[in-house]
């Protein structure tokens, strides 16, 4: 059997799925579907190359909702971001960035990158 199929999610998490040859799906479809319904999606392979994924309907719905946040959700997020940009500290930050030297901008970018790396390791 082929090795585990690994992929990276939109959030950067590495996940693994069990590969199942198409011939096994053809010979025992019920067992494969039962595995997916139990919350363990499988990758259908042909000649060890991933061709399709079988997952439960619940997992599919969750995926579909995650990809399509809806206009109302996007509008609310936009309004939240816009309100944050109107605060005095945000305006001061923009003015400071516009007046900063390249050296100051470089130091700020490096500090932000370190902060993000630290947050990823902790999370």
C-alpha cells in the first residue's frame, strides 16, 4: 500500500490521510464509506497518485461553510477592520510608518516576523 498522503491546510497545519487504492474501493466500497462516515477521510489513489477524497457529509458541510463565509460575515469583518483603522493609535501608527527611515522599517519588520514565529510555536 502507498504511504500516507500528507497535505497542508489553509491554516498551515500538516494533515495526513490514509491512501486507498482504487481497486480496494471497487472491491470493498462499504468499508471505505464506513471509514469516511466515522470521521476518517481517505484518499483514493491510482498508481500511488492521489485522485479523489472520500469524506463524511458532516466533514463536507464543514468544509463548504469554511470556504464560503457569506456576504454578511465579510461585511461585518470589513466594518470591524475599518473601525480599527479609525482609532487614534492606528492613525499615529500610519503616520509613524510614513515618516520612518528604511532602517527603522526593517527593524519593525524583523520584530513582527519574530513575534509571528513565536506565536506559531506557542499555538
